[in-house]
C-alpha cells in the first residue's frame, strides 16, 4: 500500500521539523552567512549558497531572516554585537567614552575573525545601496547614535555621524586601502590620538 503524498510546502515555508530547530539553527545560519559574505562579498553571495554551508534548506533561511539584505545585516551584527558592547561603552559615564569607543571599534577590526565580514560590508557599501544601508543602520543607528543619545548631548545624530565618519575613514585607510604608515601603526597609538576627538564629538556642549 502506498503512503499518502505529503502536503507540499508553500514558498518560504519550512517543514515543521525544520522550523522547530530553533535558535541553534538560526545561529548556524548567521555564522555561515558571515563566512560566505566575507569570502565572496555581497554581490556573489546567494541565499542558496549560505543554506548549503549551514546545512539547511534555503526555505529555512528565508523563514528566519527574510531577504538576502536582512541576512546580510544579521551576519554583520553578530560580528559587532552592539547589544553586548554598548552597556560597557556607555555604562561608565561620559568620562573616557571616546577611548572606550575607539578601542572597541579597533578591537573588532584587529581580530581576523571579525575583520573579514567587516571588510565585506565596507567594500560592498561603496557599490551597493543594500550594503550601504546595512552599514548605516548598524554602525550609526545601532551603535553611535545610541551612544550619543544616552549621553544626553545636543544634536546626537549629527555628533554620531561625525564620530562614524572618523572611525569608518580610519577603517578604509588602514584595512581596505592599507595606506602607510596608518596601516601598520600600533592600535594603541591610534586609540591615543583618536580618542580625544571622539570624546569631543560625543560629550562637549
């Protein structure tokens, strides 16, 4: 006797046993996305390719993360972990916040595991609006703007943009274009010179 045919899934609908995989599967997809985006860049990365690396059905990727752009944002966010670091940056008050922010930002870039996906997002942001939107949302809205808002200073958005321009400019010259002597400078020397400027942007009236 033949078994009854299983009901077909609609577009983007995983099987129930796939959906029940839960947070562990989501994290596996995020980490696979970070790896693939870092290796191939935004343009050459597909949801199907990420699903293959994660060992899941592509429909499950869409189920958890929606579009490729949303997955890109999630992959980059797991690299910077703003929800974890913001309390440490802001929690000790305004004194020294420029130094803490500079050290956090450079620390993420200096770590080879987190540098690769950030290189992917910065390079892609120069030519793709979707990647640029991710960079704006993550670096500006999720990190710097919240820092400035928590400090209760005037014009927090403008101040956050100034701080972002400073740090992203350093990232471009040091890690993407690799201009010397900045490219090989001691990170602590960079922090010492940059921190007072970030402090002024974010705290002075």
